[in-house]
C-alpha cells in the first residue's frame, strides 16, 4: 500500500478543538474539523462571506505534571472559503493572517503530539 506523503509546509490534522469566532458583530462558538499552524476548518450556522476578517480564539487542551489545563491562542484571520453544508449551516476555511509567533508556536506544540515521526514537524 502506498502511503500518502504530506506536502504542506504545515500539515493539518483532523482534530475537534473549541473555537470562538467574532465576525461582523456576531459571536460563533464551534469546533475545528481540522487545523494547522496556518488555519482551521470548521462549521458555523450563519453565512460568513469569503474575505471576511475575523477574530479567532482557539482552546488547546494540554496535560502536564500538575494535571490537565488549557492554552488559548488568539489571532486575526480571514475566511478564505465558505461551503454550503447539506445538513444545514456552512463549512468555512480560515487562514490565520495575523498571528504572533508565540501563538503559532502553541499550535505547533499541540500538533506535534499527533504527527508521525517521519512527517516534517513544527519547530
């Protein structure tokens, strides 16, 4: 069986993570369907047009010696694709266009736990 090789610089993983979006005065609470250091894909109930600038707050669950805790990533993004969902609502692709390096690093640390050893890992 031929194995698919990820060609993206920042591979995406299928992961359901809590995500809050602020767009055009509306607040959306949703979960990611997949995520990378560059963006996320998720479902929302209201139409958000492509090229809409948004605020994003992502919650990353972490476990450490002291127990479970959450880390939050906040950044600005832009909706790059909006797709009708047959069952209702819309799937949107978000590009993190304004994200501080320390915030991107938090995502990278989280994603590295799920990437195979032979996959290009985030620094």
